[in-house]
DNA sequence: AAATAATCGGTTGTATATAACCGATTATTT
DNA sequence: AAATAATCGGTTATATACAACCGATTATTT
C-alpha cells in the first residue's frame, strides 16, 4: 500500500491558499497574469493556490502585491480560521 | 579579499526583523521565553530578530503568536517601510 | 468537434529554512 | 570583580522552497 500521506502542510498554508484563490476568483484575476506579476512560473503559483507548497515571507510579499492586496489584508484574522 | 557580501536578504525580512525586535523591547519580553513559546531555539530566533534569516509562513505564525500579536498586526503597512 | 488554454500532480537541481549546537564576546546581575 | 546571562556569527545535517519544466487531463474557446 502506497502510504504517501505527505499532505502535512501547516494549516496556515492551507487557509492562506484558500484566501489567495478567493481573491483571484473574486476579482476575476487571471492566474497567468498574477504569476507573471509576481515573477513566478504559473505552475508554481498554482501550488500556493492549492496549498501544496508553503512560501517564505519574500514570496508572500510578491504574491500579495500581484493580487493587489497588502500582506496584512491577506492575513487578516487568519488565526481564527486556523484553530 | 574576502568578498562575502551575503547580506542580501529581502528588505521585507529586514523590516520584519526590526518590528519583531521592537515588540520584544516594547513589551519587555524575554527572547528566551519568546523562543520557547514559539518552539524554537533562541539562537535561531535571534537570526529572525537580526534579519539574517528569512522565515516561512508557518514560522511567522509561531513567532507572532509567541509575541502576542497576529500576523496581520505584525505586517501592517509594512509595504510602506519597504519601498 | 477541434483547437486552445487551464489545471493537475509530478520531476530535477540549486538555494535556503530549520533544528541543534558552538565558542567568543558583550552585557547584566550578583 | 566575579558570576551569570545574553548576544553574536558561526557550524552541520536534514528538510523544504523555488525555478523551471513536463505530460496527461480537464475546461474553455473557437
């Protein structure tokens, strides 16, 4: 049995991913453009959107900017969504 | 000539470090305790405080919690300090 | 229906985070 | 002044981020 339960991202990563996705959908952004604006490959952005890849602070800044929101806005009250 | 100019952390890392330090000083927190609460070695916390080490989102959450602030508060308007 | 774009889960290789630890130095407490 | 704690810049080893890319599948556009 392939026991590849490797989906153990911190919950904050998962919730952040959902928020990024909501912004993209809500503002009808195009992922390819968001990725380009953030200076990353769209396939890699997708991993952040799906929550399968955690990011560092520098990347959070790049992505939040390309989404047109501040990091603070992106993370507002996220602690409530995590517990 | 030892040309080790390796201090090229993203500016956001540097500014975040200053903010963490300000909170610790302002609230007269003890680094050793902050580190313990965050579940990290105090020497490693120091690197975040000095801005010599970038962190991932999960670590940001741990440290912000041990500082007694939310990530959103910690990052408020940080874009203005970076530019 | 065919063409095109988006999505998905994956890969490799390099850079970097993280945990744990260290000795020397500086700062604070006794 | 001596003892103790904090700071600093460093280390090693392992885990993981990131860039770049991929083929197959799904979704959308033509």
